[in-house]
């Protein structure tokens, strides 16, 4: 079975390449004009400068450059810092490696770097250490960049330097490593994953082979660097499924066993004609991006949605069975998916602020799907989901429903969201009606008894026993033992009512 269904999207570059190239000078004109005083200061100090990296790539693609990296030749880092000091505040984010960040008045930021050669890491770690070397030529410096289209550069006069066929690879939609220096930083494999997801590109076979040789280094990468690339996969991708296919083609899927287990995990074709769980997950991630764009989700909302989409069916390899009737089922896969999702997010280096809502969405993504919701059930779902929300849940299950081509997508959470909105529970769990202040006014003293009373009152509120403070205080007054307990906190309760693990 194929590791990933082929993404169905138009060629991003080939049909528009000529037009983009004609537009290229205009994309850079303002940037080049604004940088001329900085370039002149560098020349006066005895150096020469090139715009490099993503700004050049994006302009060739017809995109607005989102950042600006300048490489400076012929100057040591200290001389470079002195030359550009009049243009803003300098932060030596990597001064020992020849990298400076220039923060200009008005908030604009420019990264300036001295070209580098690499040497063996003195600490014995995998990879090499960059050493500033202002004598390196532009071609030598570009050869050390990751991919051919990131190795393009532009002179202050607007001349494009393309030593390694970056334009041709952009036109073909290919991710190709620039040189053997690719091996200097194994993180470049994950950069290939997020670039494939952003641009819909395919990994060149020779680059895929080189990535596979770097798999032993995966465990040595710092978690914070790994997270940057996976976060870009979530926040910048248009075709996340293409990134997942690149992960498989690179051989690095094996490093993520929770994802690798999805490959070949069968699904009932009546519900999932698209194929196995791996193929389904790719479609769900693509659908999640479409929803994020359509709904105008914030970066935080999109991040939660994309990782929940990626993780939502990780419990299926643990639970999938063939029934006596010949039908494939995955009972309790939502609950069983929490542990592998937590492990995978840990490998990504994901922050806790993301992990908690994603795990709750994974656990609850099957809740209330095949039942008529009640107000009590909807309020309980809002409580179990927090800090995720019923709106987050709606977007996830809509993506899940859309990830089953050719079955038509729907909006299975719409009815639940409408009811939640009427209950004030669509964007978070309902606020407590009875608070500590009310209990203190009734004569409670701070301590365990007050805490129990607050929990009991909130559980009663969620169960619909009261809806305002007058009724809430009356409920307290007539509660004989103040030991009301509901399934929200009961670990032996049903799947629908059990609280998700934190």
C-alpha cells in the first residue's frame, strides 16, 4: 500500500513560472532600494553583501519576502557589527558564529551573517560547528545551504546568482539538497518536511537517499530546534499531507513510531474508502488547513487543530479488529490514542500549552457523534475539553469527516455547537455560578470543605440542576450532605462522561 496518496493540487510553479520571473524584479525593488544605505556602509568598511535564502526564493515564487537575510563577505563579525551599528540596535544572537540581528527603528529586522565553513564538533556531538570565514566565496557559501532554491542569492544591483539550479528545481517543484554539506545539520530533513508541506514539492530521490543516511542522528537533535520545524509544518503549510509523504520518503517516519504504525492499519471501506489510517490522516490534515483558512483561525487555534488532526487516530493501531461479521472496527480508539499522542508530541518538543488541548481533542473526537445531544451532555463535553473548546472540537471532527474521499464532507458538530452557544459553552467551559465568595458569605471558612462544596455545586450546575445564583444558593441550602458527585469526576463513569486525562 502506498505510504501516502498523491496530493491533488495544481502545480504551484510550472504554470506560473514565467510570470513570476517577470515579476521578480518588482518584488525586490523596494527592498533593494531601502537596503542601499546599508550596502554602502558595508562596502565602505571593505565588505560586500548579498541577499540570500528565503527572501530570494519567495520572490522567485512570486511571493512577498517575509524576512531578509544578508550575507557579508570580506569582513570579520566585529567589523561587520561596527559598520552596521548606525542603522539600529544589534543583537548578537550568534556573534560567535558570525550571525547578527539588526533591529531597525520601526521594528524591521535584518539578519546579517559572515559566511562560514564547518569543522568537527569539539564536543563530539553529531554534526559540525560553523566557523565564521569572511574569505569564503559566494559560491562556496551557497554550497553549504540546505536546498538548491535556498542557495540562490541576489546582489545589491539586483542580479540573481543561481549556482546550483534552484530556479529549475522551483519550476519542477523539487526539493533537492545543494551539496554534501547537507549532512552538516540533520535537522535539514525536517526542514524538507515543512517545505514540502508549504509548497507542495516532492523530495528528489537522491535527497531522499541522503536523508535516510541521517536517521541515526535524529535522536541527537535539540528538542527546541525540532519543534520549530514541526510548528512551521502546522502554521505555514498548505499541503500538510505532502510533508507527511516527505517524512516517509526520507525514512524519518521510522523515528516516530506512533505515526509509522498508521501505515497499513486497515479501516472499514464503507466508512473509509480512501485507504488506511495513514492515508486518512493525511487527508484530515489537508482538510484542517482548509478549515483554518476558511474560518480565519488564529495561529494558536490552527496549531491545535493541525496537531489534533495529525494525532486523532493514533489509537487505531492499538484497537483495530476484524469482527465476526467481517467489518473492521476500532473500539475505544479515541481514548487509546491519548498515550501515543502524548509520546509523539513529546518527540516534537511541543510545549505544554499545546499538548493539553490536543490530548483532550484526541480523546473526545468521537463524543456525541452518533447521539442526539442533550444540554447536560454538551455542558459536560465543554468541561472535559477545557482548555480546548467545543469550537475546536467542531473543526476537528469536520476535518475528520472531510478526510474520507470520495465520501462527501459534512459538519457533524454543527448541532452541538449551536446548543453550546445557547448555553454559553461554545468557547470554553461554563463559568461557575456559585463562587467562593458566595460560600464565604454563607459562613464557610477556607479549607477542604469549601473546595468540596464548590466542586459539588459546579457539578450540579453542569447537570442542569440550577441556572442562576438564586437557584444555586437554594440548591446549596437544601443539599443535606454537600457530597453530590457526578460522572464528571467519577473515574468509573462511561467514556462519554469521563474527564479527559490532563
